[in-house]
């Protein structure tokens, strides 16, 4: 026999895993998570969840927010402007009243100063919440309301409000600006709207 040992082929990395875009949350799912966080008085998580939905920021940008990015003194701002790490381009987002209230409560509870990271890490090696930590937190929220974590993730947070805005307005340009995309084509692919709209039209058409 040949002295060389033939190793068994490795299984594909994505075997048994759901790949592709993560689903955005529906309104009822948003309220299910929000209500659980409110009832359990998880002040930080409520601020993180609300701000994640409102800001539409990528995980890498959300976890690096400082208090001064969203608050002026002891008042949470109605709008914020953040430079995106991936593109280097600024993007604006609004903070709704529930988000402003949640963020203010967290800042006061944690005694955060203007220059502090908004979501400090509980791990000593990192000054702010890491993207992996954030991902685990989101998975926990998803599991709590009975959804499959394989179908949702941190990108669900980014996609949710953009998807809701598009559904209500069909205004692609507005969604492009909200997400900070440089090309409209990127927004089309991101939302998957061509497929969704085609299915919606098919459902409304009788053969």
C-alpha cells in the first residue's frame, strides 16, 4: 500500500447551516422583544435594542458609539450623525422617543460621561461591547421570543427599519440615504425587494 494516507474530505463549512441574508424583524417581533426587555428591567439591552433598530448601523459602528454621539449633555439628541467604518461616509439617523428614553435611562444608570463608550464591555480586554458579544446578545433576544437564531442576527437589526420604511413608502432613494449606501443597486440587493415585490404581486394576481 502507498505510505501516503488519504485524509477524508472535510464537510462543507455551511453544511446544515442557513446562509444568506438575515431576516428583518416584523413589528410584532420588535414589540415582543422590547416588552420582554422592559418587563425584566434590562436597561442596557433595551437601549441597545432600540438604538440598533433606529440607527440602522452595522454592528461594528453601533458598538463603538460614544455617549457624545447620541447625547448633548444630559439630553439625548433627536438625531445623530456617525461616520461609518466600512465606507468612511457619514450617515444620519433619528432617535424616536422610546429610544431616547431608553438611552437616557441607561446613561444615567451606568453613570456614563460624554467621552465614554455608550455600551462598555464587561470583558476587561475590550473598552466597548464587541461585535461577537453583540451577536450573542441578539441571539438571546431571538431565542426568548421563540425564533430561530440561525435566521436572525445583528444584520436583522440593521435591515429592520429600512425594510419597514420601504414597505410603507416604496421610496428606494430614501432607504438608500438611511442606510448610507453609495449605490442604489446596493440598496436593491440589500433589501431583496425585487424578489419580495415579485412574490407580493404574484399573491395578488389570480390565474
